[in-house]
C-alpha cells in the first residue's frame, strides 16, 4: 500500500489482563517503567422558487468554498462517497480544450452550491437527470480537476507549459499494472455525503462535455464511518490515515502540498498540487487467514485502537529511538518504513485522501476490493516516490496488488466568478 495505514489487537482471557500483559512486555522491551499514557455543504429544502430565484444557487448553509487560490477538494476530508474518473480529451484543438474546461467549471460551480436546473423546452429532453429531485442539493459535493502528462503533447501546443515534475506514473517493483486503468489526460474526482449526489454530478458533467472528453477508466469508492471512533478503517480492518499532516495548518500545507511561486514550476501552476492515484487491490481472503499478531506487526499498529505497538492511543507517536532493533515496532513494519520520523524525512510527508473500493469479484470468483489511494504533494520524487521506494518489499506486499492509477497535477483554484479551471494554463503567453 502506500503510506501509513493503521490498527487492533487480539485478546486472550479478559481484555484488561491482555492489555496489562502486552503493556508489560512492551515496556520491558523498551527499557522503560510503567505504561506511557498516551466543511461539508448542507442543502436546504425550500418552497418552490420564483423564476428569478430559480436561476440562483439556493443552498445557504456551510459549503466548501468553490472560489479560492486552491481547489477545495484537495484539503477536504474524505466524504462518504466518491468516484474517481480519468478521461481522454477528444477536443479537436486548443479552443475546444478551453471550452471543455470552462464547461467543467460552470457545471461544478452550480453543482457544489445546488439550485434548480434551468427549464427545458416543451419538446426538449430534461436539462437534469432528476435523480436528486427538482432541486439539486449541494450535499457536501466537491469536484477536483487535475491534468495528466499526456495533455501536454503536441495536440494543444502546451508542451512548454507542463509542470516540471509531471510525467507518466512508473511501475514499481511490487506493481501489476493494467494499462487500461492507468494514466489519462484529465481526471475528475467527485466526492459527497451521498452516492446519488456523486452519480448525479458525474452524469451532469458527462452530459455537458460529450464529444470533448471520453472516460478512460473509473473507480467508485467509499469512506467507512469511524468504528468506534477516530480514523476510519480500510478493508484490512486497520485505521487508515492516522499520521496524516493537519490540513488545517496552512503553513504546513504550504511546505508539503501547494506549489509555490518561484519553485521552478511554470508560473500558471502556482496554487496547484501533484496528485497521485493508486488502485490497490487487497487480497482480503488471504489476509483473513493471517493471525492478528502477525497483521499488527506488519502494520506496526494495534488493529483495535490504531495505536502504534509501543503506544496506547491512536494519536500517540511511536518512539523508534527506544526500539532500535524493532523488538516492539518491527523495522520492516508499514508505519516505520512509510514514516521513519527522522529529522531528514519530515519534508517527505504527503496528504493522503484514501477511500475503500469494492468491485465485486474477479473472473476466478475471488473478492475484488481494496484501496483507492489518492495523495497530494509538492514534489513527486521527494515525497511519494521516496516513500514508495522505502516500502518496496515490506511484508504487506504479499497481501496487496497495485494495479492502476496515475500521476496528475491538480489545477490551481478558481479565484472568482469570471475565472475558470485551467485559464492560466491556456492564457496566451502564459509561462
């Protein structure tokens, strides 16, 4: 998998006795005495609007700001439902690409705020699918747009404007990539509080952009509720994303996520971020036959609490300096490899935005489910690739199989009502 995921423990006898026993063994190994304590959019239903009001957004609750220097979906915590869609752009020329991005912006601007769709003529097909009713609720929807390296070929004259670090995703040693589920010219991620909201937004944008882009691959995902509390779990049963950097810390996001002016990137890319998507199948039937102790040692965390094996609470930081031989948190555990927590690895952290997925069964009748991994960072090589190479050969590779995804660049935000996604990229003379 990529980057830290998390964990519970098996108990024998009474839970209290088992916790005491494990705490004693842990503290003995560490040589210490005693146990160390360790903006969604809300749609508002109203009476039928006047003709004038119908043309305006109707949600008055709190919603992710659509306008700003950055796209809101990058920092927004995973919602209950998502679909990640990669497209091949089929627009004929640069003007067609410009019109495509304008249309995506206009539709996303309406969808995230909600409102009443424009009326259709008497004999015309409806202007909306109707699956959300007559009034479209915002429902916490976020739409995040990113571009792939292939968009910067010779079709649109953009070769000189490619983000400096953007390229096609390479195959790593433990990958089994399916070419039909990799890469793309343009990606859109839709996430919301309800599945029908996500599907409505996908259909709306697909309808309005028909002929300008074609779906290349798509994966639907979901985020589990916290059980019983804390970070949601992945389909291996472990809490996933405990060690994420705080997206509310703007200074930290400037250090790890956002491309800044003067960083060697094209000027238009300021405010964007490198996006990595990885489709990672979990061999859950195989995994479910592994002992809980072994599972926890592979992750380096308790499955029940999510705490590191040398801690008591999910939020506890592991103390690797007290465990140099890996007697408690194994040296090859996922959390120790993903984030060694040394002074030299602080700037290698990334912001993960992962979801679970379930594709049913494969052709052999095996369950096909796993992780729709997504993360954002300033520098692919410094962050994602460095961590990914550290994870090569970890024990978890016997239970997972990365099969798709790609590298993309999340476009800078839409600053106001006159702006649109990719405007600075396509502006004449833009660098």
